[in-house]
């Protein structure tokens, strides 16, 4: 065993920190000017107006069985009024535990299930070579925020309008010392991104993205490692992320281990061609 605990024996008491960090990353967009974020004892909801489901959603459902149908209907009415698709996230602490069944009955579809992974920052694998020509910078101003937002969307195959809207959203949200953005430059051009959220006592890494032409060259590993090492310097001990299929083996090489899964249920008024959301 390395670190504090054997991850396979991790008690449920650790899970709230992982979930709260994830909630903070996504729902923070709802705090930007002109966007909306609502929190009650039952759930957290946010909407940005961007017509991609990842930018509108519901988290942390804690619902009494008799209230499920009315709360789901309430949220559907809200997103229909905003004319945007949304994602409803469920995880190991969601209540009721069979919420997904109820969501599907209301027209949601299971859009994916991502592993949640953790790593002890004192034993993370640092023997990751930095790709030639790569320079990683922490975003420092509004123009870099705009570049970060546009690049994340482009790297994930979003349309030009979505790229432009995320660029503006990130710039409007502004800089925050607990919410850092990273840009990877190769030969002077931005080609990769990542993000660090310091919240609930853990370091969450998000939006690890690389332009298609620069993939499979080690940039993703470098963009993941950089924020985690910064978090360790700040005294944090635990790193967490949600892994895509593409990134899973990469994160395992860094020392991450899977501890649970998060499911994403999609609702959209006009069904698309089945593409995953911009930031998976």
C-alpha cells in the first residue's frame, strides 16, 4: 500500500470530496455574468445558454422517493424554457440510487459512464518525459482565457459557434486562484489544455484536451501532471479526475486508480447525431 489508504478499501466518507470538486468545476460556469446557478438541499442546477449539454446540467441529487418525479419534471421544464440540452450526473452518493431509471422514464438517455480516479500526489509517477517543444503556462489574463475556452472546444470537435461561446464564457468567468487553467504551447502555438480545481480539500484535473494533429505525442500526460504537481506544492495530497476511454491508460501510468463511476444522462429537445458533449 502507498499513500494514506488502499483505494480499493476507500471508505464512503472520502467520496463527498471527489463529488464536490466535480460539482465545483461544472457548476462554476453558472456563476458567470448572465448565466444561472441554483442550489438547494435537493440538487444543484446550472445553465449557461450554450447549446451543448455539458454547459447545462444537474448535480448532487438527494431526493426523497416521493419527490423524484416532481423534481425531474421541474428541471425539465426549466431547461425547456432555456431551449438548451442538459446532462444529469449521477454517482455513488446520488439518492435515490436508482435515479437513472426515473430519468429514463422522463425522456433522458444514458449518455456515458466515466470512471472516477484518484492518485496520491506523494507517489504520483513523475517519470513522464516532457514532449519536445512543449511549454506549459498557467492562464493569466482574459485573452488567454478566451484562447483556453476556444481550444478546449476545438480539440473536442465542437462547432465554431460553440468554440466562440465557450471562449466568451471563460473570459467572463475570469481568473480564480482556486480554479486554474493551463495552456500547452508547442513551437509558440497553443495545442493543449487542462484545468485544476482546488476544492473540498482535493485537486481535481479537468479538460485535458489536445488538438488532433498533436495527439499521441505525450502532451496529455504532461498537461495532466503539471497541475497535479502545482497542487502538491500547495500542500494538497489527493488528485482526482473523471477519465475518458482515450485517457484511461494514460492516467493509470501516472498512478491513478479507479474508485467509482459517474453516469451522465442526456436530455435534448431535438435529438442530435449522438455526439458526446464538448468536455467529456
